[in-house]
C-alpha cells in the first residue's frame, strides 16, 4: 500500500486492489450486507435472464469501498457476460467513448467507475448509446464534417459514483435501476471479516472481529485492510491469534482509535478543541493549525468527522460537538453554546 493512502481511507491503489481480488465474493449469495440492494438487483437480473435479454443499465452510488466494483463483477458473472472496466476520468473525449462502445460484444457489461467525472462531450454521446444503442461518429472538421451513425450491440452499462448529485439529470434518468449503497453496520462487518479471515487463513476470534469492525468506519474495504495489519501484528507478537485485546493493541500502533479516527482526524479535532475552544473557526485557519492543505481537511478528514457527529459545519465556521470533547477526554467549556451552534444550518464551505 502506498504511503499516500491512509489506513482508514475508503479509496484504494493498485496494490490494494490486488489484495482485494482474492476476497471479492463471486455471486449475490456470497455478497454480505446491502440486503435491500442485493434483493432488488437479484430481481432485475433474474427478470433479464428470463427474457433472454441484457439487464437494464444500473447506477450504483455510495462512498468508496462499499462494494460497487464487486457488484459490477457479480452482475457480469450472473449474466454470464464478459465485463469491460473503465472509468469516467479515463474518457476525456467523445472518441474515447466511441472506441470503447464500438468494440463491445452483444450482452457485454461495461463498468464505468466515477461516471460523474466523464467529459461532457462523451457524456452527451452516452445518452444516445444507452437509450438507442447507437452513436454518431463525426468525421472531419468544420463545414465538411459528416456524422456517421454507428449501431451498437445491446449492452449493460453499470455506472458507479461517489457523488450522485453531480450526475446530470439526463444521464441519471437513463439508468433503469438505481441503487444507493449505505455504510455497513458493525455486525455486518463482523461477517465480512469472518469470511475474509477464513479465506486468508487467519485465526480471528469473535471479539477480535468485533474490535476491528468497530474501527472500520462502516466500510468493508477498510475492515479488510485493518484485518491484514492486525494479522501482521498477531503473527509477530501473539502467535497468530487475533483476539479483541490483540486487535486493539495492533490498531493502537497503527494509530486507529476506537472510533476509527486516525492521526489526521484526531489532529483536526484536537486543534479545533484545544487551540480554538471548540470553534467556530474557518476551514483555512483550521488547516493551517494542523499543517495540511484546506482541501485535504475538507475532503479527507471532515466527511467522517461530520458523519460520526464529532464536528459540525455552520455558516460561522467549524465547531466541535460535545461528542468530540468527550472523545478527547475533555469537558466542553460551554455545552449550551456548542449545542446551540449545532442547530444552525450546515454550509458547504
């Protein structure tokens, strides 16, 4: 895993994806969690197979590490169709998309990760491809340019996005099935970890799985990543047995605390509480206090802190909630003031 990737980051790099490959479930029956999405998707696929037709286009939204790529692979496997994988950022021109679409086979599944980051010309071409299975390829430039219609085989597009709100309505409306993937409950992550431990040959005790699950920020990818680090610790210092105390000791070394906060998360909370009295304080000022770029604090640390109820964003700036003070073992100097500030509408700054 590269140094730039945090242990509790939902994103993954090439090394991480290689490690995940052996742990990916191969069917809907093996997929743990997301029961509502799993049941709905199963109906969509069974109906398509019954009609002998490719499945409708599918949009999967949710945070990184929740299983969107895994579900795309499962859809292709369930439909017994080949899978083509690409991403929105990789398609920078309409010609890039035309080349991909024209090479698809009948019934093939095309998975586009981060579909909201596709270039606008390619996005507009995708509208027609999804609806009419046809694209117009423009040959030449200026007044002499000619549009050549190109018929496409029937295919299934699976789009994945971490920011569904950035998808334009015309694109969103062309997906026949849309599913939002939620964060996992600790009990679901315990089941994910138990399965991963069996596949990796790890002696994971129930209390060990619970300890790792509680620190995994509701994300299977993070849970599996922490499990591998805990395994390393257990093999060196605990005869390979992962119990609750062993998992806690291992994750203490890796600076992942009981709520799943890492060094950056705690630095933000500590600065907010100890340097600024719990706020409110502006994003730029807070970023300078922790020695990070403002974008890093806003994009990397804040989403989980807000979701965990430890930080709130108000028009006057960032504030620490009573839960943040409690997590740091401190008493808020003015609980009424902090609570009152929390009732203000949240901003997007």
